[in-house]
C-alpha cells in the first residue's frame, strides 16, 4: 500500500511543476546542528559584512528556530526554478561591464511570488486544515541548507547548490507548512559530486571562497550589490579586482564543470520568458554609457533585481 504522505508529496510536486519549477523536494523544518554551528561562526567572524540584519536576534530566531512565522512548521517544500538561457549566455559573453545572469530579466522575487501565490491558493484549497507560507529571500530562512537537506541537490565548494543535470543556475524558494510531509527521499538523494575539483576556488579573484565557505565581505556579488554604504568608488572599493563585474558575479559558476556540461548540451532553458535578457543589454547606446541618469536607470531597471541598488551604486560600480 502506498504511503499517504508520498501521495500528498506527489500531488504537491504536480502543483509546483505546473508553475514551472524544475526542482521539488521535501525536508523537515529543522536546521542541522553542524549548520547552526557554522552560522554562529559566520556571525562571530562578521563574514556577513554590512548585512547587519543577518545577525539580529529576530533573524537568527527565524533562521535557526522558525520563530514568529504565524505557524510552527513541520515540513518545507524546497523549490528550484531555472533561469539559465542560451540567450543569456550569449549576452553575458559579449559584455564588458558584466551582470550576473539572474539579473538580465525581471526580478525573480516578483515572478516567483506570483507563481507561489497560485501554488499557495491551490494548497490551501486542497489542504484547508493546514497553513502554508512561501519565502523567496523575503524571510531570513536558510533556503540553501533546507534545499540541500531535501536531497535534490548538493552544496558545492562555492556554496552554491548544484544539480547534476540542471547545473546551478536556478532560483530557490521554500514553502513552510505544518503539514507533515516527511524528509528527503532516500531514492532521490543527490550526493556531493565536487570531488577534488577546485576550479571555483581558484577562479575567485578576491579570495572570498574556501571549500564550502564564503566570506561575503570579499565576494564580488556582495561588493556590487550589498555593500552600499559608500556611493562613490573609493580606494577601498576599487582595490578589489572585480574582473569587469558591475552587478553580481558568476565566475565561480562559469567554471563549474556541471554548468559547463549543461551549456555544452544546451538542453536546460528557463521556461519563464520574463527571465530572458532585456533588449537594451545589447544596445550600443546603453552599453557605451559610463553612467546613467536617475530617469534612465528607473526606466531600464523597473522590476529588475538591479532596481534595488539604485542609480548611485550602479554608477559607482561602472567605474573601473
């Protein structure tokens, strides 16, 4: 006889894949002690840089113990949505001022929230006695840890999650619920396939990476997105070799053999048109600009991930 939990999981998978999610896994709403220790160490060593919210008590309470969420979750539905496209690969390969692939189209928070709202509506209809809450970076939920614990991916040496056929170019989202769904399926668990490879570690020009650890203060993504205290390109900012990246950085993903294999096969494409590159990325009138006005920035990056850094930081990042 089929376990009723697995019937429910299959039903939830069908609901989520219908919205375009390529990865659907299940984990217990619990952070392993080894990860709690690592998070504590990360905070003690101030590796979060200017992201002070990371160390605040309420954030730690939510991340470590799932406090004050309006429900006491038992399970987590872990979702992955591919954003890679061959169009995006071509655009990035031609860029002098480089932008991370995930930011070439519309803001994933907006797109995935819309998809998530439809999923939540269906789940609440199908399971009216239970609560569901989605997170897409909107809560200090340890989405990477939970998704790794679901067994559908492994966490690489660059700290990104990797799938053997999808690579690592996918967005994460989680749905917390007090519905009992069980943990990872032993038959679906993906083991760590990094082996002795250290390409991601060696390619990082700022030394932000150790094996399975990252120092956000040195990460190019952090420097260009989260480090917004100074709006001018000061010596402390210009000292870092950003290799042309002005928003985010994909270096450690570009060299990953698992992404190279995906690109070679050219089989993995996003199913969401909003994640495709916007037309202006290849427009010489845009690419030749050394700065943007506030009006230009607002028009170009409306509903884009880049919108949140503002024009002053964008112009700062453009400086060599």
